């Protein structure tokens, strides 16, 4: 992205933290094979500081939405501790194929590596690390003649690909998931959005709450489940 395009995707800014609306389809950092990545654009987000911000956590290449950056070393230490302690709440929206019978629940399935040759691919594994995801149905509908559901997903742990593996293991994979969703359509991008971040950064102040808008590639499926659309966004960046 150009510097202007990068700054246009900024949702929140204060002295410690930036929250960027990550586009789907681009890696957050350079992989072993190189290629385009968001970190290459972070110099446009220095805003007068001597160094560019850095990632406080990760999102999958195909996941859109709220990405948290720390503006300097002390900020990264603070954010890293908050993430480790589970005090930063992340809420995702996902469109799943089929859907659960109930309206809300908890997935409690430990996760482990699929095998050494599959990189970051994961599987449900009784001997793996604990993993919990709370979910709630926000809407149901039909898309291309098949039932789908719009879920709000809150990971209580932070395992790799946790939401994608958990949803697939329950029998309702995230639409467009070419790794874990056997019924994914080849022409559909992953229907997963990091919708909201709640970060208790400052003592005696409310948590910073930031939401990412529904991306263009999810608007049709969300509308099929009853989503009326985001209100128009005010120009400029929310500042703390």
C-alpha cells in the first residue's frame, strides 16, 4: 500500500498503540519466502517517532480487521503482557457453513500441530494445548441456496488457527476456509473478521474499544444473515 493508503486504514491512535484495519489476503509479516506484507508499510505510521511501530499480535493472512501495533518498546512490552494475561478481549465475526443448533456456547477442544510438514496447520489433539472459544449466533440465513450462520467468536485462548479449527471440528467450518473447510467454495474469500478489540491500557480509564468495519468481501454473506451494514464512518482517526 502507499503511505496514504496505509494511514487511511488506521482506526485508532494514541501514545502507546495503533489499531489498523488489516485487509484480507496479505501477510502481517515477511515469511521465509518473502513477499508482500504489512510490516513493510509501517514506516508510514511513525507519526514523528524515530522508529516505526511493531506488531503486538498476529492475524492470519486471509483474516481482515483489527490489528494491534505497539508504537515503541515499552508499549510493546505492556501490550504483550496484556495479551498474555488475556486482558485484551478480541471479538471476531465469522460466517460458517450450516451452523450450530443452539444460539450460544463454548468450544473446549485442545489443539496441536497437524504434523511437522504442515507448518502452522493445526488439529484437535487431546494431548495438545488447552483452547477455548466462546460463540454466539448473531443471525442465520441462506447463501447460494445453502444455510449459513453469522457467529460472534471470542477466543479465550490464543492458539494458531484456533477459530478456524474449532468451527470445523464442530461441523460448521468458516466459509471460504480452504485449509480446514472441506466444503469451502473456491471463489469465496475467508469469511472471518477481527471485528473488535477491547484493551485496558490505562489505569482509572475505560478500556479502549475499537471496531473494524465489515470488509467488502463479507458484506453479501453478512447481509444474507441479517446484518444491516455499518453506519457511515466519521472521517479521521479515533485518538486516545
